[in-house]
C-alpha cells in the first residue's frame, strides 16, 4: 500500500515538474505564434494575437490530454497552425477585408478545422495519416519552417505596415534598428543556452534576454521605448478591442452568428489542410514518443482529442494547435509520466496569463520574431540533403524540393496535393522498376520430391520441356502484367503445362486477373493446362488470392486450370500426367516380388530366392511411422506397394519439413544403412504400405555367404543414389540461374 502511494506521489511530482517545464517552452512560442497571425492584420492586433496564443495553450492543455490516450504528449499552438493562419490572414488583408471580420474568420477557421479533425478521428483516418511518405512530411516541415522565417523577418527588422518580405529587405530605411538588436540577442541566447544549462528552457532564457535588452536600450538610448501607447516594438496591452478575458471569449461569439453558411463553406479547403497538418504534427510527435518510451498510442483517439481541443480553443478565442515536439520532449525529460502533465501545462498557462499579464505587455515583438526564426530553422530538414548522395534517393529529394517550392511559392494546400501525387508517382515508378518474375525454370530441370525409378526419371528429363515454371514475386498489377505476358508469350504455343507459383506475390489487381484469364483461354483452346500453386495465403492487404481468383471465375470455369497448395504438389501432378500414372491406379496394383524391384533387376533368380528368404515382410498402416528421428539406421526398406513420406522435424515447430516421397518399387533408408548412423528424419506411410526389410545382421550374413550378391546390392544402392544426386545437382543449378 505504501509503495503504491509512493509511486503515485512520484508520478504526480513528475507530472507537475514536467508540465511546468513544458509550459515554459510552449507559452512563449504560443504568444509568438499568436502575434505572428494577428500581427498580419495590423500592429494594433498583436496584443489580441498574444491573448489568442495564451488562450489556445490553456484550452488545448486542459482538453486534449484529458481525452487523448498518449501519456506525456503536450498539445499547444504550433508552427503549422501559425503558417496556415497567417497566410490566410494576409490573403484577406490583400483582399481589403475589414480587420474585425478577419478576426472572426480566423476563429471560424480554427473551429471548422477542429470539426474536420474530429471527423478524421471518428472515421479512422488516423491510421492512414501516419503512412504519408517521409519526403512529403519532410517537405511540409521544411516549407512551414521557411514560411515562418519569411513571415518573421519583417518583424525581426522592426518593419510594420504589411510590407512584403522583398520590400522589407530592399528598404533599410524602414528598419527600426532596436528590433534586430533585440531579436539577435534573443536568438543567440536561445541557441547558446543549452551549452550552459538545461535546467531552464532555452526559449525562456532567450525571451528574458530579449526583454532585458529592450529595457537596456530604453534606459540608455531611447526613453520613448518606456511608453506603451503606440509602441510598435512591443506586444502592448493584451486583448486589443477586448478589455478582459470574459469579453475575449463572449465578444467573439456575439459576432460569429453573423457569418453566413456560404462564408463558412469557403473555409473548408483551408480548414482541411490545417486539420491534416495539425494531425501529422501530432501523430509524428506521438510516434517519436512511442519510440522513446516503448509505448503505443491510439492514432484515432488522439485525433478525436485534438479535434475537441481545437474546437474548445476556438470557442475560447484561442488559436489551434497540435502535439508539440519540443514541449513534449521537455516534459519527458523533466519527469512527466502521464496525461496529467499535459493538463498541468494548460492550468499553468492560464495562471501565467492572469499573474504575468503586465509582463507580457512589455515583451518585444523582435524577441518573439527571434524565437520563431530559430524554431523555423530547426524545422528545416537539413538531413534530407543526404538523399543527394545516392542515385536511389535523388527522386525522393526532388519530391521534398517540389513540396517546399509549392508550399513557399503558392500554398500549403497545393503542396499537400502535389506531395501526395508525387509520392504515388514514386511508388508506381518503383513498382514498375521491379521484376514480377523471380525465376523461370524449364520442366526438365525441376522435379518433385517424389522419388522416381531410373527409367521414369529418364522419361521426365526427356519430356520435361512440356512444362515451364514461373515463380512470381512482388506486386502483380497493371504496371507489371506486361512483364509476365512477354515472358509467357513464346511458351503459350509449345508448353502443355504452365505453372505460376504465387507464394511470393504481395498484391494482385483486376487487370492482372484479366491477363491470366486470357492466358487460360489460350491454353484451353489447345488442351494445355494453366496451373497455380501457393494461392492460399493472405496478402498484406488481408485479401486471399485463392478466394479472389474464385470470385473472378479464373479457376472455376474449366478443368484446364489446376490449383495446388505447393509448387512441389503441382510438379508431382505434372510428372504423373507425363508418366501416365494416377494415385488411384497405383493403389490398386498388387505388391511387387523381390525380382520385380529395380535394385535387383540384374540379379539371378536363384540368388534372389535365397535373398527373399532372408528378408522380413512388413505391413505398415496409413499414417503409421516406419522409423523416427534418432532410430538406429540398421535397416534397409524396399517398397512392394504403397507410399512413404520422408519428413524432417523442425526444432520447436509443430509441423515437419517434407523432403522426399518414395513409391512402389523404390527403396529408402540406404544412406543410414550403409554409413551406420542414426536416422536423421522421420518416415511415415501415407497409405497402406507393404515392405521388404533387410536388417544389418542379414546383410552381414549375406556378405559372408554370398559376397557377389552383397557387392551387387551395395553397388546398386550407390548407383541409384548417385543418379538421384545428379538430378538434384541439375535442379539446384536451374534454381540458381
């Protein structure tokens, strides 16, 4: 009991300190993001932007962790939201829309994005968003980082009034020199602080350095900087036209009812892009957190929580956000254990707002710009340059560049579509570049595990070219079907058996099935067979190929299509057709006498009569073992009738590996019998079987009394084993080719 209470207290303490550290990181960024968005409307709205950032950090921190299932995840206003919303606000400013209406539209945009995100979670889209290719995500992050940097440079240089980046850079007369000095000090301290201490977040130290620099300049250089009214270098009084927190919340909703349905509908495109970007940012952070803590998050539950959090933030007049990587990692490093740490961050954000409102008023805009420029640079994926080092990844790098170019030059909405389209193109290109045919083997070089007599093997080697085997692999779809057709086209007129081994195929589409139907019909017209093996396995997409082929009526409309579980079974069936054998016919044949066995075909009749008297006759029922792994190898078995299957038990497995099958007229157990070693496998009768059994002591007696017969027996065994080895070598060479 005491141990349980101690663990709970330790968790609560860790959650408090983790939430506090996360707040110190998230709150300055939230203020900076809010100022970036609302400052785009006009300098007078910077204070309202700071308030929106604080309210967003509070609402998201209180709601998202309470509903989400990811421990330690900190949800707060983030860079993608700042990029999309500021670009949206700038667009409305350029259209000369009135500032109060822009504020209203920003609130509505956050609300609609939250609803979209909530819908994505309920529809299970969270499981798909995490599969967006890395080049697209990398391009998004880099594009957002560059957009943040570009939007902050005018503020960093102290240029106000909605001037473009290019106009700002070529017009030094517009610069307020105090702002870049403050921004440079802030950014420098933020970069260098981790080298000195990690006890206090670098963003906090950078912000404090920026504030101190501002007051130092005000004291020593320009006393007018102590005036709040009309001072564009600082955030100013929070709330803009709203004088209190309650007014900031209720005043917005008195105006939201004035929006028309068509105006809200016009937000859907931007809201969807914003929702996707926020979802990607959250799930990316959750995946990293899973890797660090060996946990597993629920993507769809997290999206629902994020959606509700963003709706709550919009209702409170705050800006939207996502699971923040920086604040989350700080929370983890500071002892955060559970979702409570995220709630603590939200509560402390509200307390900081209520207690530090006067301090926030004096935060320099240049300091916030310096923080965001550092954040923007850190979002740029510099490691993607490594993709240029290999010709295999150059196309991936091009995707990143294109996504970045479209994001910066046009919009993140277009970049999302272009990125996904290019990723699909790369995937199809990769599939087209791969080969569907793993191996192509002539039937005269590939034999089944059914051991045949010498004359049968000679016939199979001679007529084996009636069959061809193609082992397929990878994705069999419209992009690779021509590869198969070109490989089969010369075979369709001369082969009686075409075998397609499907066990390594990962996907099949309707176009591929249509091609197989044409091949089937072409073979059926001249009485040839299309044979499949390895169909009954489930593909990665959950589809079973055998069921798919049945539904498409590929394998059910003609006797000229055969389906086998394994390739070996298919090859054995072809061999039986060539040899004119059938299992039913073989089972009805009478047991062989000793002189009918191949191994004694050159022996004299009187000698065999003597030998027959020495051999034991044994009957083995179906599924009964003849010998097992580890048994003494002191017996040679000659099959008079029936079939014996040799298997090799795999260590720890419930099933055994099938190695060979022996039939009527053959022998088995010769290697162990000659070498005297223990059995290395199991032998089981697959049907009622009759055997001649020669024991080691009988052979020893035979060697003393009938040396010539004993020598002939050993020589015959050696010749047959050598012949089998020769065919096995031939098959191995064909497989390797």
